C-alpha cells in the first residue's frame, strides 16, 4: 500500500509516444522543444519557415482514490498538450493527432515507483480554443488541450 507514485516514467512515456507518433514536429517536455521550432530565419524573408511543435505539461493531480486497504490504487493525472502551427488547421491537426496518440495507450502497463500500474484510459478533459499569436507577421496559432491519464494499480 504505497502512496508514493513516481510520475516521471509516465510523463516520459507520453512524451516518447508523441515524438514517435507525430514523426516530425518536435515535442517539448514541460517546455518548448529543445529542437528547432517556430519561425526559422527572419519572418517573411526568403527561405524562412515555421516548424510546428508541441509541448506536454504535467499539471497538478488531486488525491488518489481506492479501497480502504489501498487508498492510492487509482490515480487521475492531468496533462496539458500545447500545439503551435503556422495555420489554424495545422495547429488543430497536431492537437487532434496528439490526443489520439495518447488515447491509444489504454491498457499499457508500467512501473511508477514501487508499484505497477495499468493505464485504464486517457480521457480528453478539454479541447482548447485556437489563439492567434500576433507577435510575428504573419501570425501563428496555438491551442492548449487537457487530458487526464487514469491509472489503476495492478
């Protein structure tokens, strides 16, 4: 009966899943990606380009639940997926794809500290509105979605 859940391996799995499944756009782990992202070169200059990107942010989780004998046997761990693209449809495509990739992790088993857990589901809790970012001309677009990873011990 351990309440000491190690969240890091789960976050690592989510980042790796997004990196492999998107096949191109870089994914940041709690920050903007370290790889080249956003506008490359002077905006609007010949040869400049925008590299779309994602960032996965772990959010604050509430208390675990479970039986009286093991009150930490179930967790709901929230994350935010931030997607950025040069066009609204590119931004939404990446966010849609990211949510689908994470939802496909259902049934995955992993060790999170001293205990083994199974991902019961990855539920979309919110689909963010599109934000037009006018700090550059032309602008780019962002969207922040919420997902919750539901875990059960065993």
